[in-house]
């Protein structure tokens, strides 16, 4: 134990704090200069376990060329350092204070501090946007020391490296869904960059972007948008209109607009970003694959399935070629392609992709991750469409519990989870449970999303449909009409979602024996579905059967 080190030092001198200092001084004087220098280097690290690999990296960055391990052994023998398990060490708090005093007396103090910061930057820059379990394990012991460099030794970071520790810490936490832990590091990154460089600098733009993307992940869209717009304008001014960072900024802003349901604003940005990335990076690059996947996802959301599919397939194949078969970006591509197949009614094609994506996500990122909740939710929704409600319910419940733990109670993903569980309960005739969940989801969406967001229209539609099934026609009709108006506003008159809303309103009128009101709606819905989904899509078949039933029932 570290306390034992202090106790042993106390035995070497008179009792009390002065005794500890005196014992420390005796030990210090007996050390060779190389051991003293290593001890001073170790005092730079945070009060946490220090991995030996990080000590070696720091020593190399500080140009220390003596036998590190031998001198480390001496420090342990002199009670100045404790050896822990798994090739790591730690310095007691009081010993560290005394060593830091000795550090300031060294001529090479600044050189050691700069070397420490250079080593930390190298570790920070190796932390990816979405770290896997292996990458998290590799970085975890270094995290307290990244915080030390970012805060205590910021003055010894080079200008080029200033924001690296902050960004590395932010990525470490954000990539695991720990958004609240990531937030202060991104804020400090922006503050540090502005203090050193002023308002106009690439690192300011980078910091704005990271903070904005975190806000987007938290569902704080109105906070994210001005930061992304400012970052894009700044990057264009500083780096020219034709630069990979400009393409990334265009992509990020489009991603936000897509999350807000502003598809007409997102599409030209996605297209411009994809074209620029191909020009600047070549046709075969991970960023190109991301752009292809993002544009495909937009097209899927717009019901443009024939436009989406080839882009999804190309993105998945490219990602596997460039990053290997097991990578977080591969799980995203698998999920996206499965979503397309589900939207097209190709359930047997979708299921194995969803299952593969869920298994790989758990393997790479662990069970407690927002992407796992997304995969669980997607698979549950597929089972709902297949009427496999018993299998769907536990997956949906897991997704809700996981998202609430990670994202908090008030997040758009939680609203989506609640909506989907309500669909399952509605299909099972559990109307009271379904209604409570629909109303919770609707309240959350109204609070978190723009008033014309597609997810809001979905819940209004679903609640109206349930009221219709329950015979609560007076409550159902305004909701069904509102959902149809929203869908037309969002998608135009020829989108599959419009066909669903028309069919739902027609079903309501048919239930009320308002056949002359219902029939033209069925006819419109069928024409849209046949054109957008094809004659054999489950939704098209349902609408066609509804129209045929109406005509049979009207016959004398």
C-alpha cells in the first residue's frame, strides 16, 4: 500500500511531517542523478496508477537514455515508488509533492514537462471517435494523466498540440456514451483555444465542432446548430473552400439537419461533402464510405429506397475493405442496410444483418453503449413488423433501460424507444399500457424536437391509429388528420409515409361507415405505395386489401 511507503519513511527519521521530509531528503541524497531524474519525471504524472509503457514513452520524449527499469527498481527499494500489478506504479501524494519540489530545482525541468506533454499527446491522438473495448482498456490507465497534462501542464503543450489532450478525453468519454463526462473537456478545449489563439483559428473551429457534435448526440440540436455553422464558416475562411475539413464540416451540419428532420437542407450538404471527399481523398477512403452511408440514410428516410440501396452496399463493402470486418463503422453500415431492407418489407434480408450488427456492437463496444440500445431497438422493431411480439418486447425493454441509464430520461432516443414499445403493446391489445407510453413519447418529442419533426408525426399517427382501433373516433380523427398534414409537409405528396397516413385516415372513415370519404383516400394511398414501395410490399398489400374490403362491403 502507498501508506506503507510513508510509514517506512517515518521509521527512518523522527516522527511527524518534518521526519518524513528529513527521511525523504536522506533517500534523495543517496540517489544517483539518473534515479533522481526519473523520480522527478514520475512526479509529473497524476495521483493514479502509472502504466510503465507511458513512463517509457515519456522518457523517450524527454531524451532520457539511461536504464529506466534499473533506476525504477532503486526507487521502489527506497520507498519512493510503489510497484502495482500489471506493470504499473504509483507515487504517494506526499512523496509526489516533495519530488515536484526537486523537479523545480532541476535544470531540465522544462524539458521533462515538455516530454511528458508530448507523450500524453501521442496517447490522446490514438483515441478514436468510437473506441472499442480493447482501445478503452488500453487508454484507461492513461486517462488521469491526460487530465493532468490538459490542466496542470497546459503551458508546456506546444501550440500545435494544445487541444489534443482535451479532445482525446472528450472522445474517450463520448465514444462510450458518457456524454456528461465528455462535455467539460470539450468546453475546456474551446476555452483554451480561444485564450491562446483568439476567435479565429483552426483549433477553435475543431473545438466548436466537437462540442456541437456532442450536443447533437445529446439531442441538443438548437445548441449544436450555431456552433456548426460558425465552424464551417471559419474553416472556409482559414483553409479555403476546398479542404477535407470543409467536407467534414458540411457532413456534420447535414447530419444535424437530418436529425432535425430538415432533409431538404441536409441533402445538398451531403452531396457536396461526398463530391469534395472524392476529389480530395480519392474514391476509396473511410470518409468517403461515411459520406455514402449518410447520404443513403437520408434517401431511406425520404422513401427513396432505390437511390439508397446501392450507396449502402458500396459503403459497407468499402468500410470492410479499408477497416476490416470487425469495426464500429461496419456495425453502423450493417444496421443501416438492415433498416433499408426493413423499410422495403424485406424482413428476411434485414434480420441477419440486425443480429450480426448487435453481436458485433456488443463485442466491440461492450453491453453498456448507446449503439447497443440502437441495435436492440432496431431488432425489436423488425420483430414487431413480423408480428413476433413475444420476441420484440424484451428487446425493446432492454433498449429503454439502457438508453435511460446512458442518455438520461430526456433524450430523443428514449422517446423513440418508448414509441416502439407502445407499438408492440398496441399490437397485443394492451391499449392502456400503449397509450401511456405514446403520451410519454409525444410529450418528450414535443419538448425536444422541432414542431415538424418526422418522429413527432410518427407518434401522432400511431396514437391516432390506436384510438381508431379502440373506437375512440372523435379523439382519433384530429390526430390522423394532423399526421397526414405533417407527412405531406415533410415529404411531399408521394412519400410512403403519406400513403400510410392516408390509409389510416381512410380506415377511420371506413370504421365510421363514411365510405365515400374513405374510398378516395385508399385510392391515393395505393397509388403512392405501388409507386414508392412496389406492388408486393407488405404496406402496399395491406392498403390494397383494405380498399377491396371497402368495395365488397359497399356492394348491396
